[in-house]
C-alpha cells in the first residue's frame, strides 16, 4: 500500500463515520505514524508503506472513527507552543485557556508563589513557569493541585519533560494545601450538568467527566474556590479563573461578595468572556 492509498483510506473511513475535519485528522495520523511532512509526502506519494506502519495507521483510524479524540490517540496536544502529553485522565488543553496564562504572566513578580488549582495535565502552571523562565531570571515557586492521582502523574511527566521546577499535591481542592500563595489560578470544571450531554461525543464520551461537570449551574467549583481561596492567598494576592462564556457576571459577583476587588473580566479572541481575576486585601 502506498502513502497516497493509505491516506485516502483514512479519509474515506473518517468521512463515513461523520468525523469533523476528517481529511485533517487522516493527515495528522499519517504524519504521526510515518513521521513525514507534507513536502516529503508530495514528493513521494507512491512510496510503499511498511506493513507495521499500515497496521498501526489503520488501528488509529479505527479508534478515531469511534470519536476517540485525536490528541488521545497521538498522546500529544500543543499548548502555548509547548507539547503536552495527554491521556484520558486529563482534559485536553484548549487554545482558549492560553488567554488565562497570558493574563497571569504580567502579574507575576520575582520570588512569588503560584498555585494552580485543578491542574490536570499541568499545562497552565508549566506554561506559565516556562515562559517566565524564558523571558526573565525570576525565581517562582509553582504548585499544582488535583484530586486525581492519574492526572497528577500526567502533570509530573509533563513537568519533567519540559523541565519545569514545580511540585504537585493530590488534594480535594484546598484540603491538603498548607501554604499561602501570591497567585492562585484555576480552570475548574464549569459546564452545567445538563449541558454536558449536549457536548460533542469526543468530549462527553472520552474526556474525564470530573474535569467537565460543574454541577447544576456550572458554578459549584467557583463557589468553593472563591470562598476558600482568601485563606490561602497572601495580602494583595490575586485569583484568576477561566470561565464559560456566560459566567463572567456570576463569577465576578462571587468574588466581590468574598471581598475581592479590582475585579476584571477578560475576553478571548472571539470576544467572549474567558477570564475573571481580582485581588484580595
């Protein structure tokens, strides 16, 4: 079987399964397995594919046909220009979340400590530390917290691979957190329970429900984190959240009622509310 024939097979199979962006996914899987770029493919479309690679590609296409996310098949998702290992124990990092990291960066000063609550793959904390280290010589203490031990294993793997100097704590929110921090950042589960069932099959069937479901109104974790965070922030400390597009007012109100001030809502590239942040006395 040639490269061209194998790619066409992948496209046809994914189209029949009504996979969105079937052509793109078929190509990415070919690129992942054969380790070629488009230039090489265009110059050598009739190159024979090794049998082991053919079998591997067809198996990956089979998995994609049942809506397993592409990132779980390849095991990699890029975030803030960095390659993060992902699996079904962690939420796949989204480009929207980069707004959260970009919002936090200007607030970080030398010798500060940062806590990433609901860290998952560690992409927020690790990206933050990586970009600060790349552009400054600041010393930052970074800590990631998650209730899932499997998620923390993934975060630790990413930290080691990307040479991020940070620690991780398995804890149900702040239960096992014993220090105070200058900054707390969080992308908690925020999708209302009734909306979860309306999500794409790639999300609702394969991504961890514990990282998606924000209870009936989607605000359960915001309420808990806001009410507890003031006891884990140093004076003039800051709290940053990623939010759903319709949660800016509600989360801002929660923070204001808890004593936060200078509360801001930041929009994403689509003009939708994406981040809420504020300071505590």
